[in-house]
């Protein structure tokens, strides 16, 4: 299969993943249990010709991740209700015809603090800055550098313990995309490669720990954390984002 055949496949998976986040958007409100968001993800992906990659992946029990407030990533949907002032990341990965589309966004529950808004906005911008320089011939470290440079100037920190990843026929594959680093370091990026950019940004220190459930990663200092994720493909002179929202819901409405 040629590069463009791969892109045709991943476009479908990415588009379904993005549509799924569009679908859950109106439900991500105060009083909603995160398991309700999970159910919508599961059913919407199933009903549109795909399946959810997270379900039973390495024993993960649900179809998406919901990471609230000081949860950095891999939060497990459950019976806890979202409350006014919470910030939550919903991360979905749709598999279509064996290909993975992986994307996440932040949602503001009711009225959130200016600090939370600024964290979310910085995180979104850092992801877009990292993506904006992608083209054939750059290095993974160039992406990390863009993100880290932007985020640290604002006084936030870049999580080290989790990173972006190659994706395609496998959920997670080489290369690792670190969200910090030095220009010209890491591995070379070539046209045709498909990977995610998914910075996790903390208000406080970058250290994380995983809770007893074996999945939920939280900030050690309990400060809030935010994340956005797109799946992208590298072209000769740029990139293609496969997980864009068709409804322009990529960022929370108060930023638009
Ligand atoms: N979607 C996550 C990522 O961006 C991975 C979740 S793994 C799971 O790579 F098992 F927690 F679903
Ligand atoms: Co990912
Ligand atoms: Co993801």
C-alpha cells in the first residue's frame, strides 16, 4: 500500500474519532456521570462502523478516558458526576478497518476559573504550535522544543511521563513524540509518517503518579492538568490533521 492509501484509511478513523467528540460535547455538563460520556462514545463509534480501541486495551475497562482536574490522563469513566468548575479531558480512539484515529479535547464544566481557562488555552496553543512545524525532514525533538518553549514561558510545566506516539494499524507504535526537548534531537520525521501530538500541561510541577487502579495518572502536587490530542500525517511540505472537528469544536467555546 502506498502512503496515500494509508492516509485514506486513517482519514476515516480520525474523522470518526473527531465526530465522536463532537457528539459528546452537548452532554459534557454539570451533573453528568463520566460513564454516560463513555456509553455515548462506545455506541456512537459502534454505530458508525468502528470500534473503540481503549476497551480492554491492556485491561483498560472502558471505551474512552475521562480525566478531570488534577488527573493528567487515563482517567477511567465511572459514576462520579461532573461539577460546576471542573475541567475534563475526553480522549477517544476509533478503529476503522484496522486503522486508529486518536484525539482528545478539554471541556469546561459550567463556569470555570480564569486560571483553568488560561491553562486550557495554553495547552491547546502548544499542541497547535507543535503541529505547525511538522514536515518531511524535521526531528521529533523539534516538535517537543516548540511545545516546551511556549508552555514554560507561561509558567506551566510539560508532563514527562507520557508522550505522543506513532499510530496506524497499531494503537501505539514508534516513534515516541516527547512534548519537550531540543531542536534536532530524537528521530527524523519523514513524509508518510502518522503520529499523535498530545501535550499534557500542568499548572504546577510536571511530576505524576498512577493511582491504585493502575491507570489514573494524577499530578503529584494536585495542581490541575490539561491535554489536547490530534492524529497527524506528515507530507512533503507540511502535515495533515486527521482528527479535526467538522463543527469547529476543537477548542472549548469560550476560547472561540
Ligand atoms: N488515548 C490514549 C492515548 O492518547 C491512550 C489510552 S490507553 C487506554 O494514547 F487504555 F487508557 F485507553
Ligand atoms: Co494518543
Ligand atoms: Co488518546
